[in-house]
C-alpha cells in the first residue's frame, strides 16, 4: 500500500477536548444528577498527564483556581499573552498545551507535530502510531460532563491536488487506521463529509448524531495540504478553533441526548397503553353497574398512582426535549458568530465548516420540534386517562358514601326509636295495656302509646324545622 499512496510530510495533531465544569449536569437517562461548581485544577492536570506520560513527558502545570472572567486561560501566565506551555518529546516531536475555560466548560487544547519542512524527510504512514502511544487519544468512557473531543490531523502530500476530493479518501482512512493501531478500518466511523478548506482537502469522519457507543473514536478531521498557504491562513484564525468546536460538541451532545429523551418518552407512552387498555376495557365497558369490589377498587387506585408517576416522568422527558432544542438554537448562533470571526481573520469563506450550522443544526431543531408535536397528544392522553380513572374511583366512592349515609340514617332511626321506647317503657307497668278500640276504656290511649306517638311527632317536627333551616342556609 505504501507504494501507491503519496508520502506525508510534517504531520501535526491537534486535540480539542471539552467537559462541563459548572452547572447541574444530568445523565442522559435523567436518573442521576451532579452539581459542578467550578474549576478543578487536579482534574485538568490529570487529563493532560494521561496523554503526556505516554510521550514520556512530565509537566507540572500551574493551573489557576480563581475565575477572573467568563472566558480565561487556565494556566498561570502574563495577562497580555496566551498561557501556553511548550514541550519536546523523546521521539523528537514538539508541541504545546493550551487549556481554557470557555463559558461553563473546560476547553483543553494540545498540539503535537513533527518539526520538519516539506520535502526534507518523508514521514511513513505506519509511523503515525507514534502520535498516539498507548491509544492515549482514544476518547474515555462517556460521562455526564463529557461533551466530546475533536482530533485534527494535518500533513503535506507530495502530489498535485486531485480533481476529485474523494480520490484521497483511502489515504485519509489509512492514516487513521495507523494512528489508532487498527488492523483494518471496520472500527472507524464512516466518512461523513469531504470539502476544501483554504486550498487543502479536509475529510470529516463521524456523524454528529452518533455518540461514543456508536462512534468510539469521536469527531475526526484529517487535512491534506499541498502547499504552505493553508497553514499560514490557519495560523491567523487558529485561536478561534477551540470555541468553534465547543459549540459544535454542545450542539451534537444536545441532539444525541434528545434521542435518549425521545426513546424514554416513547416507552412511557407505549407502557401506558399496555397498562391502561385492559383497565378501560374492564371498567368502562362493563355491563354490571354495581359497586366495584374492594379488589377492583384497589386495582384502580394502584393504576392511578402508576399513571401519575408515568405522567410526571413523561413531562420531564418533554421538558428535556425542549431544553435540548433551546440549547441547540443558542449554540447554533454562537457557532455562527465564532465562524464569522474566523472568516474575517482568515479573509476567506469557510463554507465546509458553515455547512454544519446551515444543515445539521437546523435539521436537529426541526427534528426535536417534530418529536414534541408527536408527543404532545400523548400528554393529553395521559391526563385524560388519569381523569377517567380518578372519575371512576370518585363515582364509586360517592356511591359508597351514599349507601353508607343511608345505612347510618336507618341505624340512627332504629337507635332513636329504641331510645324513645326505652325512655317510656316505665309507663308500661303503671297500668295494664289498653287500646282505643276496647269499649270499656272509651277513646283513651294508654300512657305508653301516647308517649311514643308524642315523641315521634316531636322528632318529625324537629326534623322538618332542621330541614327548613338548612334549605334557607343553602339558598343564602
């Protein structure tokens, strides 16, 4: 393969990595949350130490702990200069590190390059593994605060630019295979886009839609140069790149998270239909209008509690989708502003990088808005289901209360009548029982019967007066 692929000269690697360091960071599944409260110097030191030790470079970084502004250099240095630390490796590579705090995130920048001029010494493609000893540039397992990383590999090729940009794609792929110590290119993300940048050919691997589970190597860019002019142009606008890629990763991460929120919301709606349909068929369509049994009532109450929890989780997922859409909109504007500044500094358009804003960022927002429109009826369905089951329970409870009230009235009447009989029972023994229809007693009532009738009459009058007073009170 080395006989058919052009030679590479002066390879250079740029590493841009981003993590949140401030704010409430929630895991993609929404189950855990962590509050980040600012710069952690040891964390920054460890991030660089993990890479530099593979190059046998030992640097003790002086990282500031204060936060003088929203955007600032993390290394201690003169206020009027960029806080950069340069280094040389035993492999005759040179480089520098430049960590920053941009808004609410760490922006870690590292550059390693071969100090040689084009045409002096050919750099074998198989030797690109020296730029990634121990696979130290392979992204670490994804965490809630991790926004992602971009690797930009550049090099000169001793050939004229081919008419078709895709003609050099096999060379680009082979470079990444050697860089990541791979046997073949199966593990590499597919080529996403190829375009002209400052006269050089830039190849972009890895879709912004894919997270580390689908793309374990992150955002990969390889830039083939045919003359020195593109490098000089990049130098004029290089310091805008860390911020530009920060917005790229914030947009990508927001959309990737939105797919997880979408899946969660979809599962909730599906589970709701599975749980609610049997209930609706059993209780809404039942022919028997008798009161629900204790077991049936318990089932409805459990279902109601489940639906209330589902509705809360569903609302959270919709809120997360709206937050992701707003985050993409804000960072899209920031991406465009940063790119405008780069184009002014470079004095040339950068249409290839602008495609991400004009195409992907807008498509991401439209997709999330379509998701929200799809899920809003599900929210109404959940609310109606909750209202339906709550209505069933309340109706049954009202019927039970009415029956209980009737039973209490019956028992109260019996108790009241028993009390009347008990209070007048002594009259039974004052004289023998007589009845009006007995001729020898005339029309006289027995004192016991007279007392019972008077008590019932007094109770009826009292009940009527109380009812009339309640009626007047209700009208008032």
